[in-house]
């Protein structure tokens, strides 16, 4: 064993590179997930994955979760029943206009943003990965802006 094998500059730079690679991988996974969701067609929204897109559970019962609520958008993710229950309970706390149909495209868009916020935040909780909640927190201002700008 040589002391040069443990040069702190080399060791720490290698560790930083490893962490950076892991973070970049996670960010790319989030980008793929969101691109698939936002580009989802009505037909694709009916196709269920074979795992929960929130907690990654497999071999359990799955349901479709409408991100903005079924009245406001067709886009769905596949979730296990516990994750679906959590997301649905969080939707019930949204702006009271969520309960009714609306013609306001701005309000519908605000519900989509809010739904994606809740999904990313729950993924962060379930997977113990703060990158998801960091992204969720970053959309709070635009979500509020859209919701407050929507006509009743």
C-alpha cells in the first residue's frame, strides 16, 4: 500500500464524479418520465405499466391516476393502490374549483401542474430522493400564477 493511493484530491474528485453521475442519471429519468407524461395521447393514457410509477412496486394491483383529475385532463400514471389513495387525498385539498368541470384551459393547466407537483413530491417521499421534491418546489410559482389567473 502506497500513501499516493490515498491522495485526497484524487479520491474526493472520484467520489464527486460518482455522485454527479448518479444525479445526472436521476435527472434524465425524471425528464423521460415527464416527457412521456406530457406527450401522452388519450390511447396511451389507458395503457398501464407493470409497476407503480411512484414507489416502483411490482406484482400488486395497479390503478390509473389522472394527474389533473379525471374532469380536467386524460393524462394518467400507473400507481399502486396505496400511492393512488395518497394522491387522491391530496387532490381533495386543492382549489375547490377542482371538484367541478371547467371550460377554463388555464385552470385545467393549473390542475395539471398541481398534479405533477403532488406526484413528484410523493415520488421524493417514497424513494427518499430530494431531486424530485426540488423539481416539484420549482413549479410552485407557475402553478399559483396559473391558478390565480384562472377565471371562475
